[in-house]
């Protein structure tokens, strides 16, 4: 028995683990700690509903989406009761994912797909539904008209609640870096050579596949042919845009034949950025209600200048809201006489008057040749009241632009004006969602169910 006991406790230090004396020195025994074991299997019983607190932003997003009219999205779903095929992913899930991702500064479809597997908020929105990045990317790019209609719906709801009054609307543009690289721009001669090579490549692939159909799998053959065809289409788009770019060059006093277009994103235009450099970009235009800071207009233009963008935005605001704003606040980039004359038929324009070359000349005095609208604008901007009103422009427009940049609207990950417009509309929708939550939370649903789905299915079935 004694031997068995000695063997059982042979590993224990003498003295119960206390320090012991050895030849006049204090010897410490090893410390006992608990180290992590990350290979140990754990089984936890929990539902997705319990992962998020009641006031979580993901619930706010879902509450907003469940009140939206998604009948246009449901009408495009091919999966129907009584027909073959897998069920489609509910549009509520895809729209909520993109709105929440936009608020969190996530702009890549692949990154969003990974978050749907690893992040509790995105997993809660999915509710166990598997979503891949192809579906996410296609949803964002293919529904520009629906996103525009949802922006109109959000503005209309806030107007009905008395939040948006259109007493003052501030407009401003922001240059957003395009996905195209500066090295992708080519002149007409180079583009024509690339187009001939691309067409020859497509023909060669077809002959290769016809000669030996078994050399490649069906998927490999389709992928190669698609890549060659898409390159050919991009070069054709670049050639088609060259006349427009050449005309811009001529207006700038430069040679039209020096115009260059991108072979990766024909709609991208080299613009002067905020840091003074020139890079491929898009010009995103936002019009914002002054009192509520709700975005009431959004557009994407392919020129770096804001000249000529005032009246189109006024018409969009009128179409979206049913009325023109009483006062329109813009910076010096919009104050062309032609634009002011047209805009003054519907609203009061507040824009800075350019400084004359002669310092002795009063810029606010009407000049020979000025129309009545331009003369009134000059006199109006000389008053102290107008100067105080104009101070609100930066506080509204610049604030909205800054929030968009904080949410990731710095470098675009999509190509083409149509897709860029979808990204700009998503940012506008996400912004208005948070303004609605702050100013009229009663317009947002509870964010806990999908009560509207059954009605939509029945209405579109």
C-alpha cells in the first residue's frame, strides 16, 4: 500500500508546493496556471434572436426594410408556388445586408459574404439563409430603379411626417475615386488596336473549342469565352465615349485627339481631386434638406465640374418630392448665369458672386447684359440676410459628404455609371434611414419579423 501511495503522489512537490530551503537558498516551485485549449469542442444552445440587443442597429435596418415597398423586387422573382426550382432569397435579406454593410463601411460583396458567416449582426439578418457574394453583387448592381424608388419613398414618408420641409436645400458634389487605374487610359489609335486583338482572341477561342471540345471542361470554356467577350465590350465602350471626352478637351482649349478613355471602366473620367491631384473618378451629387439633413436628391455625373448640375438636380427634387425647394444653396461651382436664370423660375438661388478682376468694381451691382434673374441674384447676395443664409450650406452639404466618406465612399469597387449610381443611392438610403431613426422613429418597424412578406407574395403571385 505504501509503494502505491508513493507512486500516486510522486509528481507532487515536497512540502505541498511551498518554497523549500536547499543549501541556504530559496527555491520556488513552478506556478500552476490554466492555459487555453482552443481545440476543445463546445456545444452551445442559442438562437439568433438572442445574439443582438433590442436597440442594435441591425434591428433598426430590418425595421426600416420591413416597411419598404418591395413589390418590384418580388415581381422579378422566377421561383413561384407550384413550379420547380429552388426558393429565392427574400429581397428583405439582401437589401438589409447592403444597408447595414453601408452603415458599417463595408463595400465589397466578398467581404460582406464572409461577414454573413462570421459576424453576429449579419448572421441575424440572414436568419440561417445562405448568401454568396455573386448574389450580393448582382442584387446591388441590378436594381438601380428600385433603389431610386425607395429613396423617393423614404423622402415622402419624412415629408408626410413633417420632418422634410424643403425650406432650404443644399447641393454639393464629391469626387469619388473610380475603380479604374490611371494606366488603363488609351487614345483612339491604341484602342482600335486593342479591339482588333480582342476580336481575334474571341474568334480563336471559338475555333479552339470547336476543334477539340473535350480539351476544356464546359465551365472552363465558358469562363474563357466570357472573359474575352467582356474585354471586347469594354474596349468598344471606351471607343464610344471618346467623342464626348474629345469635346471636353476642346472646351478646355486642348486638342481633341489627345482624349483618352479607360479600357477597364469607360465611364470613369480623370478629375481634379480634393488634394489637388488628378485621378479617375466619378462626381456624386447630393441635394440635402437643410433642417432635417435628409438627402432628397442623388445623381452621378461624368464630369469633374459642377457647372450645369443645378437645374437637373432641381428637377429631380421636384419630381421626387412634388415641389421645388424655396431656397437652393450651392457653392461657386454652380453659379453660371444660364443655370441661375433657369433655377430662379422655381426657387431663390444662394450662391457666391465671383470676384471681379478689377477690385474697384462692385460684384453685386448688376452688369450690362445681365438678365433680371441674374441681377436679382447679385443684389440678393449683397444683403447680410443672404450671407447668413448661405452659411448653412457648408453645415448641411459638407456634413452629408463627410458622413458618406466615413462610411466608405472614398474608393469605388464597381465599374460603370449604372453600378456607381446604385452605390450612391445605397449611401443615400442608409443616411436617410439613420435620420428617420433620429427624427421620426415611428416610421420604422419593430425589426423583429417579416410580416410584410406574405402580403407581397400574395400580391405578386
